[in-house]
């Protein structure tokens, strides 16, 4: 079996699957249950040195076509448990699971003395590293922390420097996606001495409005606020940001990938796009810690099938395939092809192409007595290879996109 262990900026763990800093890492009881199930590491729910009061209610999920929690929104703050209680439990976790990575997520007031004192106190509990929470978009941001820092590269650099001055273990800067160009934040983290970056934190969002009460979803006694959006729906955004930072030589430090990772396939995509390891939250909140078994088995089988000896050998292998639009081959062309034997004649491809694309699918009448009145055919000269018909087709492998031989074309 392949070697699943990773080294992320000096933090080692037996596999690349970590729990993200969130409700599943709120206590030692939970973290030890996770480690017993097989998780390689955990980023403890964000610690601070001041009392925190959370609200009720806090969560809401996006439901789509009968599927729950396609997206997930929360207005929960960082840990509301006393720092000393958390540190005691961190010591216990490290005692029983010395080979697992325990990373302390921290968020502190902008005072270097406080950073120095709190970091040294946390480090004494035996953590393997720190994750600086520059990402929370709600609640803490209004107090001048979280994404209020993460949206300003100069502040990221400054507070990362404070952490590095105090810490003897590796420091990861967790970045907010609520910024025009996340590469600027990642570069600032590196300039401040960060050993790695993690991304993405949650996206600013409002999940919905109840049409009967007109309350926001969720609401607290009739009032609501913006929250952090995560879950499968944010994966494409997170993957894009990881890829952008992975191919930026000015970033040049390891990446912990976060955002919509639900299974081993998602994890492999993030690793191929430059992440050394991944962090998971929403999928665990929906299905529990035991999903790690399928994630580990799936990654093991994938590496074995590919003849790859180590999970670390996946990291960044697809980054060279992710480039700027101007470098794409404008002479490459694909054309849709419909398998009539698989076609159920729902007409979704025809309607989508006729109404919203390039009118490249036609209905061809069949002889009287045929099982269907018509067949659907692609007009090759009209098809631009946009993939829309493939995406709307409800039958797997019914529509394929076939590369065509083309001659060079001139473009403005």
C-alpha cells in the first residue's frame, strides 16, 4: 500500500486528511473520536484569550433537488470554551495520539504582546503548529479580526510576523476568499514568514429569507446577519484559489486545501492542484467522522492503481495544466455526439441548445412504426463544443464531446 503520510510546512501526519477548525474540533472528546476513526490531524476550533458568546440559532443549509446541505451557512463564532479548558484537552489528545497533527487555530487582538503570551501558552500544551485565522467573515470581523485582517495584505504580514516571533512550531496563515485576489494575501503571508497557507475560509453569504415570516435564515429572535458559506457548492471556488496560489512563484509555500471536500476524489483534485493536504468540515458535520474510512481506502486504491508510491507524489502534478486564458489553444475543437441507443428522448439537450446555445441539435423524423417519432442529431458545423448538452443530459455517457481535426483559424 502507498505511503499516505504528508509533511505540510514541517507538520507531519499519517495521512493528508485533517479536520478543519470548526464545530467538529470544538473539544478533546470530539478530536479523540476523530483520531480513533482514522483522521490524520485536526485544527482545533479557533482559540482566543477573551470570553465569547455564541448565538442561537446558527446554521442553515442549501437544499437542491432533494439533496440536503449542498451548501452550508453558519453565523457561529470561534470557541466559547475557556482557553485553559481547551489547552488541558489538547494535552490529553496529544498524549493519547502522539502521531496525529494537532494544530491550534488562533485569533487575537492586534497587540504583539498578547500574541506572544498566548502563543507560548498554547505551544506549551504540545500543539504541532498554529493556524492564524485571517478568514472568518462574520462576528469576529466586526471586532477587527478574522477577514478584517485577511482582506489587508499588510496586516496579514504584520500579524504573521508576530506569530513567527513567538512560535517555535510551524505557522499556517488561513486566508479569506472574500478578497479580489487571494494571491496578494498568500504572498503577504509568505513575506511575514508563514510556513504554509490554508484556503479557503468561508464565503460571505445570506442563506435565505423565510417567505412566511420574512425572517432571515437562520435568524436570532427575528434578526439575522451575514454568515460563512461552505460545503460542496464552494469547491470550484476553493480549487481555483488553491491553483492560483500553487502556480504563483511569489507564494511558493505549501498549501492546505479547504472548501467542499467530501470524499477522496475531491482530496486528490486539491492535491493535484497544489495542496499538500486537505481539511474537511461540512461533510463530517453531515455524515460523521467515519467517512474517513472511505477517504483513506479510496486514496490508497487510487495511488495503487496509478502505481504511485506516496501521497506526496500527487502534490501539484496538475498545476502546469492550469493556465491563463491567453495560453489556450484556440484551434482545438470538440463536437457533441449523441448515442441514440442510450437516448431517452427527454429533449433536454435539444431545448437547451435551441433556446440558450447555438441551435446545433436537430430532430430527424423516423419512419412510421419506429419506437420514437424522431432522433436527435448534432449539426457538426453548428456545434461549438460548449458542453451544455452534455451537462443537461440525465443519462451518463449518452452524450460525449469528441475532439475534431481542425485547421488553423485566425482570431482577433
